[in-house]
C-alpha cells in the first residue's frame, strides 16, 4: 500500500454556472443537481423532485457529459452526500452544473472503477466532512477533494478490486429491478382480481381476463442480464 494525495491521482473539475432564466420543464439537455445522487446506494438516479430540470440556454460543450463519466457532489444538501459518486448513464444528455465535480483519473496510477469506490469510502468521506465549509448547507471544492489522503494497492490489484465491486453492484441493481417489476405485477394482478370479484357479483368476469405476461424469476434474471 502506498500513500497519496488524491490530487496526485485525479483531476477534479467544477461544472458550469447555469442561468436560472433558461431552466425549463422540457428540452434536450438536463442539468445535473445533487438530486441525481442516490447516496444511500451510492449510484446515479433520475431527479424527480423538480419540474424545471431542463436547460435551454447556451453552454460550453465540455460540460456535456459522456456515458461512464465519474461525478461527485460539491454541495451537501443532505447529511452524508459529500463523497458520493455516480456514473453518467447516457452520453449527450446531462450538463455538469457548478454543484457537480467531474473526476478524471490519471490512469497510470488509479483505476477508474477503483476510484468510484475509493472516493465514496469512509476514509475519504470523513476527510471531506471535516474540511467542509461549516454553513447550513455545507460545501466542498475540487481543491479539498484533491487534498484528501488515501492509501492504494498496486494498479493491478486496483483493477481486480474495482471490477469485482462493479460486478457485484450490477448484480444488486439487476435484482432491485427484478423485485420492482415483480411488485408491480403483483399489484396488477391484485387490481385485476378485485375487478373480477366485483364483476362476479354481476355475473360477468370475462372482460377482465385479458392476457397478462407471466415470467419466472429465472427468466427475469436472464432478461436483465442480457
């Protein structure tokens, strides 16, 4: 294990300052906010808390992110948010705003997947929390992130660990999606059953027995793994 400052391993860039005059309820581009971080599961999520998340003004193309870009918040709008990480899920859609930092790894020293878990580790989160500006809504900065101290194994070990954790997260995500769909189907069947029971009183149940897809758990796993 070797000791580093994060600044020796990564570049951290702040996003664009976007004018509120161009916030919109629809459009081509979505501005990223801290609401895009699922800090309980340390992953990206769509922000559904606002209805003006699109941006219709001009911005520099360097702030339009690509799939697989690594981001972290610079503002703590909820306790525990600083140090969270997320992958951008789609290219050409999300604008990096000023509350979001983009992490670029020096790939000869730090594996990108390993960095995802390193920055969100308790070791880094505790340092960010201690150094955060003490206001009602706390802030960090690219320089404060780069000032964090970390210990790293060899690049080969980083790649092995990063890929293992990435694969485990993918399996968890697939299982979460399967469970969500199974719950939705159970609710659908419950509604249909209630309608059929109500119609049975009136002697007509046929109109509610429409064909409904039935998949086994194994089929669901195969479908989401594809």
